[in-house]
C-alpha cells in the first residue's frame, strides 16, 4: 500500500481524496498497488471537506510523517509551499504538485534538490491536459520549434463571450466572478500572470530556459474593446490570450499577450473555459492538446496520474533532461521580438491625418498592411484601426510613442500583436 499526504485539501485536494476512494480498484489495477489518501492538511479544521482522511492544521503531520510515501502539494502560493516541498524531499518523500507559481519561480532549485526522487507536476499546466507528459516523454525525440496555447480558461471564457455575444468587458468579468471562473481580485487571470507561470514551465522543458515571470513580456485582456472585436471579425481574426514560446535565430521568445490569430487556425476554434496547447516539433510537426484547463476533477485526474507514474516507477528527471539542452539557447529580450501588430487610436477627423500617421511610421521603417476607419460619437474625432507588417517590438514601441505626440492623435494608442 502507498500512503498519500495532501497539503491543502481544498477543491482539488478533496477531489484527489474522493477519486482515490471511489476509483480505488481501477487505480490499483493500473498502478499495481493500493493508493490511499492517509492524511490532509487544512487551515480551517472546522470546515467539513466530505473526505474520510485524517485532517490536521500542521504540515509536519504530512511532510515529517514516516508513514507518508508521497506528498501532494496543493496549497498555492510560492514560498511556504517551497519550504514544505524542500522538507518533504529532504525526508526522502516523492512529491506531486499542481502549483504553477511555485514552479515558475523555483523549478530549477527543486530539480536540483529532488535528484533521483520523483517530483511530478502534470496538473500545474492546463489542468487535465497531459501536456507535461507529452513534452517530457512523447515528444522527447524532437527539437521543439514552437509552443503556443490558451492556458487560462477565465480569459478564454470572457473573450468568447465578447466575440460571440457582443458582451462588454466589465459586464462579462462580473459574470465570470459570479460563476466562479474569476476570483474577487481577477488580476492574476485577466492580467496574464497565470498563463505566464504555465508557459515558463513548458519553456523550461522545451528549451531549458531559466526565466522568471518578471523577465518576460506579459500583457492581459483588460483593454480589449468591442471595436477590437469588430475589426478582428472583419479581417478574419479571432482574439485569444496566448502564451507563446518559440525558437528563433537570436534565441527563445517567451511572451503572454492578447493575440490576433486567423479564424481558420485550430486554436482559434477553442472557446469557453477550455484550454488548448499547440506544439510544433521538428520531426512530428504540429500536435494539438485540448481539454479542461481547471476544475477539481480534471486537475485531480492529472495529480493522480502523476501518483500512479511514481508508484509504477516510471519517473525521470523533473524537467525531462539529465544534461543541458542545446548550447546557446537564451531568452530573447522582449524588445527583440518580431511580429505583426494591430493598432487602435482616435484621431482628428480631418484631411491629411492618415498621411501624417503613415509618414511617422515610415520613419521607423514600419508599413501598414490593412486599415479601417470608424466614426465616433464626436463629429471631429474618428477611430483609426490598422495592422502592420512584421517589425521588432522596440521599433513599434518607439513608433507608438512618436505617434502619441502628434497633435492629431487623441488619447492613448491601443496595440495587440498578430500571429499567423
């Protein structure tokens, strides 16, 4: 028998305990041993969790307990779980975690500490989608050319409502909060940080990039309007919050931001709270992974899959490699990213304005690919929407600053990036 201790018996931890009990026979048949949730740690012992395992409010009852074989960390946060996972490893215990924030900041330290001890984390990225296993095992023979994905169900739900039903951002955010998709403070989701933590984990497996969230480009969906949605539809795009990492000549791009993508692409068709990750390998080509990115049962399913792999003895290096990956692979500075851009601005509705804007962009060697002008409620102000050909991020930022100083431009300029 293998005994499990759970740090954090919330929605996911409760589901883990319930599945291990309800599906115990089939799990035992697949793992080769009985797996039992023995102990759990919670902050509030007065709350009924609906589980039969012994509960405590002291993490030592799990991490220092000689009867516990595998520690499952589902607490959330960074530094407290980091200290507890280190303690569990020091005590010779295998660890399974679903904590993407912990791994976004401490994955390389934990890999070094774990050594030959299993430390598994399938549930940390895209919930029930087995993307970690695919990168570590199924695609291990490939050089990974690109990963891009919808990695946050809250923002995908909100954007789907804005696109399909014409919902306004503030209204759909309130609805997402009422449905439990978004927290009372939604910044972590809508600001792109949740997706960024997950992308950093995938990039470490694919490229060996040891970057922290503060070092990469992260933008959220807060400034997307129905004007942007209408432009996207007219020009054959969908708007998605994407996490993107890819290998280019100068290094590895790592970025999270709202993105205009062609309507015919596979990932553009992923709606609602679902997640999807596209991986391009040099030998296999493009593979697509789709499914629920959150939720108690889906995430618990991934946690238990890791537990089963540990019990079977099928574990390898935490990040999937024992020696360094390709030499010379380094994080590309955000200013060096090259892509196409969409710009939205309000301008004076008078002759010669477009010529002035076009001239200003030409000073930075930026050319316009498509353009649309929309009226506003004011007779003397128009909305100007256009896309550009590809150029470096630094050049676009300089051009936007210059455009903002033109006397014909009214207010801030909105920008999104385009991936084709």
